[in-house]
C-alpha cells in the first residue's frame, strides 16, 4: 500500500472514530435529556391530577364509587392545555349574499364537536389494581408512568399514563437527522483527508524525485522553496548532498586530469631522453643518468604524496600522541631544507620565545613543518625571505609561515588546500611540486583538532597560519 493511501486511511479512520463517538454521545445525551424531560413533565401533570383526585376522594367519603369517566376527563382537561374553545355566545359566521337573489342560501350548520385532546392516555387504578376510570385500553408496547396516591400514608389508588407516541416519533426523526449529518460529515472528511494527504505528501514526492535524480547521477538538484519543518530540513540536506556530490565529482575529474598531467610530464621527458639515447643523439653518460634520476624522483615524490594524502583522507595515517616540543620539529625541518634555502638565495627568519609543548605526534608535526617550508621554498622568488614565528597562548600554539613575492589573491587562498589545485599566477610556474603539500598539512592539522588558514602576507607573498591546541580533546 502506498504511503498516500495509508495517510488517507489514517486521517479518515481517526476522523470517523471521533465523528462516531461525538454523534453517539450527542445521541445518548439527547435521549437521556429528552426522555427525562417528557417523564418529568408527565409526572408533574399526574401530580396535579392526583391532588384533585385525592380531594375528590376525601369529599366522597373516601370512595371512588361515584367517579365516572366524564369526571376523570374533566380533571385531565384542567391539567392539560387543550385547544382554546370557541366562545358559546359567538354568532355563527354568515356567508355573503349571492349575486342571484333568487338562489337558495345554504343554511349554516355547526361542525360536529370533536373530543378535546386531554393529553396522553391516563387511567386510574384502585388499590387492588383494578381499573376504575380513564383509559381502558392502554397501549401495551409503551412504557407507562406510575404515580401512587396516598392519604395519611395509606395507598388509595394509582395513576398511570402512557406518553404520547409523538415523543418517540420525534426521537426517531432526530436519529435519522443525526445519521444524515454523520454521513454528510463523513463525506466531507473523505474529501478533506484526500486533500490533506496530497498536500502533506507534495514535499515527499519532490524529495523522492530528487533522490531518484541523484541515483541516476544527475546532481543538478535545486529545490525552489522548502519549509521549516522536518521535511523542509530533509530537503535542504538532500540539496546540500547533491551540491557536495557534484563538487566531489568535479574534484574527482579534476584530480584525474591533474594527476595524469603531473605524471605525463616526467614520463614524456623520460621517453624523449631514452629515445635520444637510442638514436645516439645524446651520449649515455653521468649527466644523462642524473637527468633520468631527477624525473624518476619527481614521479616518486608525486606518488608518495598521493599515497599519504589518500591515507590521511581515509584516516589511515597512524598518530601516536605524546608531549612534543614544536621547536624541535621545526629545527629538524630547517636542518633538512637549510641547504636548499641558502642555495636559492632566500633568507630564513625564526621567532620562538617560549617552549611550545603540546600533545601531538612528533613525526607528523615534523612532516607538517617540512611541507610548509618546502611550499615557501618552492613558490618564493630569489632574493626573498621566509619568516617563521611560533607563539604560545594559554590553550593553543600558533605558528605562522610567510614568504615574500609572488602572492595569491585573497579569494583563492582557501583553495590552496585542495589537492592538485592550480591557479593562473606566478606561484604556479614551477618545475617541482604537485600541489599536494598543503592538502597534507590540512589533514595533519585537523587530525590534531587544529585550524589552518591562508592569507596574503605582509611580506608580499603567502601567509600560512596554524593553530594547534595544547591539550588533545578525546572524542
């Protein structure tokens, strides 16, 4: 069964139960109230008749012997409002004269007198239960109302009456009216339930269509308007998922293109030099071996960076956290790259006053410092300078690595942490490097619950700022 049918039946069933309960209680309340009202009214009438009958009984020597049917009807008529009688002295109406004077006038004749309505059938019974006066043939199917007659605690008789069938007819009429109202309300409930189900399922259908679109590989999902409820939040999440998948697919395609480009360059150089050696154009000497080794080294460096980046993305890098001095990691990185910095004609300035101790992986922090210095070394023109500063605060350690020209626009600084990112500026025209160093730095920083950001440097180049907490938070 579809969810729309389930929702429709659920709303309709709940409405039907509430409607049935409401009408049933209303019907029960009407029956109780109406019948009680009729019974109380009839008892009041019988009580008024009983007072007169008791007075009659006392005036006739405590006997019902002289009570006739006519007497009882006279008592009943005094206690039940009958039709207003026509005054006896009122002259009979006369017809207007006819146009023909010779026509015989029809004399006026009074209509036969009808028995005045004296209310529900009422009868008087003696102490022994024998009928004395009143209704001699009561309806047996209707419940009677009884009123005993007492004088000084002695039972002298009993009045009984049978309510008019009009009350039962009115009750049945109200029952059919209630049934009609219930059926009409149920029809309206069906219509409203169907409309409500369609309205509530509209965003769900859009959501299902969007998920189906994503499963087909179409990530151009955009919802025009979403609500603020749970379905609206889910639609926002699905839309964000579509944008993330689209971004990841674009990044994947760019990765493949960049990796193939980075590998194609040294491979092309290798093939060219090997072909030149085969053809005898170049002699096979130490210089050619060094050139081949350099291209192979570039390829090996790219493969290692890709491997480390993939491990860090999937959480495969192993981290051993222990108290670590950041200055020691920085000194080791400078020792490994110091000769290259001097050979390129760059000046290195270091500022670190305090002992920056923190809980971290010593090997990964050393790798972080090496990648930052190597990035500055690769993308800084000579003569230039590299400045490194380490500052310790109460809860964190901040390290800043900045270099001189060329620089990077502010809008593209954060893009530098994406793998294999290339920009159209002077910092990309380099023969070494595959654009993976800063991506690895970002993963190492985030593994230490830190933050890394890039900005234009006051020296004219790029500023990389890292903030690492001194205490590692275990999550």
